[in-house]
């Protein structure tokens, strides 16, 4: 008697799921499908997670593009504030102890960039909370989507938007005469530090989104983020401050990021400044993203 063929895992094509701005579907197709297969033989779990992350990143970026009304204020407001401060603090740059600058515009560039990206920094958490509220998150959990892309997709989307805003802010400052002593490499470090700060804030927002499932709870962190910028050395050097305000500014992590970046802009390239500018937001990012992963694992394990 002829042997009957033994069934194999991929002997029958399965329903496919592709990522789009409206839905995320991930599964494998049969060997004769026109689309790439996603199974143990064709792709590793890491590759699958990467594909899912890219799909969710694309969804996040498209969502931002469709809501330019939420993005534009994050560009216009810091530029207007920089213009006002440049005229108000014309004489402040002559104070003893103030960094040597040709214009206050040179001094305020890091602050304007951090301000700009902070407007969308909580969006990664807000999007996650929105997905939890409207049930999209539950549909992702029911699909073969891995856990990490659920977080990374939103964070990467926020990173793309923040990098674009950072490049635009720097370009506008350069058009109005700002000079970066550290050259193009210093500009890259400035954008990278801002992006890492967005990841740090976005990770915290995702923790709140997972714990509360509320967009309002996530958005409530924005005033805290925005206030921390003004309570730092963003708009005035700490050595010219006094009293409790100086103590708060010197202990503010935003100051630890802005000061080395500012030295790269005003004084020139320094590896120690590069290390500090990137290490501080990187450590904070690692902490907040780890907290988000732990919170997600607990939520999925308990449900």
C-alpha cells in the first residue's frame, strides 16, 4: 500500500495578516504565495519582530502625518520663543560668566530643539493608551504579534518624527546665522541626544498607558516635561543663577543633557561632552523602556 503523506505544518496556506495604518496582521502564507512567508524555515523570530516593529512604526508615522495640527505647534512655538528671548536677552550675553556667543540664538539652540521634540515625546504612550481604549491593542494580542513590537513600534514612530523636527529646527537656526563650532558631527549628536530623550519620555508614557489605559493620564505628564525644561539651564546658564532655582537646575537631568550639547555648539568638538550628552538620556531611556516592558509582561500574564 502506498504511504499516505504525513501532514506538515505549512502544508496548507494560512490566512495572512499584513500591517497597515488600520490593522496589523502577521502570519505565514504557503510556499506558492506571492508574499514572503513567515515561518520557522523562512524567517527567524527576530526578523519577524523586526517586520512587525517596522509595520507599527509606519502606522505611527502615518498617524502623525495625518494630524499635522499636533506636530506644527512643536515646531512653531520653540522658534517663536527663541525669537522673543533673543531680543529680550541681547544684553544678557554681556554678563560676566555668560558663555561667549555672537548671539543669544547660538545659546538657545539646544533648548529650542529639546522643546520641539518634547511636544511629541509623550505620543508613544498616548498612541498605546488610545489603542487600549479602542480595542486595537486586544486585537494585536489575539494575533501572532510579538510583545516587544507592541512597544517599539510606537517608540520608533516617535523617534522618526523627533529626528525630522530636530533636523528642521537646526536648519532654520543655521539659516538665521547660528554657527555650530563642533561642525556637522555636533549637529548629529544634538539630534541623537534629543531622540534619546524622546525615547526616555515615551517609555515613561507607555508605562502609564499600560497601567491606566487612559490617554488623559499619559497627557498629564506633558506639563511636567515642559516645566522641567524651564527649570534647567535651557535658557540661562546655571552659574549665573542663585538660590533654590540654581540647585534645582543643577540637579535637573535636562541640564545634564543640554550643557554638554551647548558646549559642542559654542566651543567645538569634545569626546567627553559627546559621551555625557548621549549617556545621560541613554541611561534614562534604558530605565523607562525596561519599566514599560515589565509592565507589559505583567499585564499580558495577568490577563
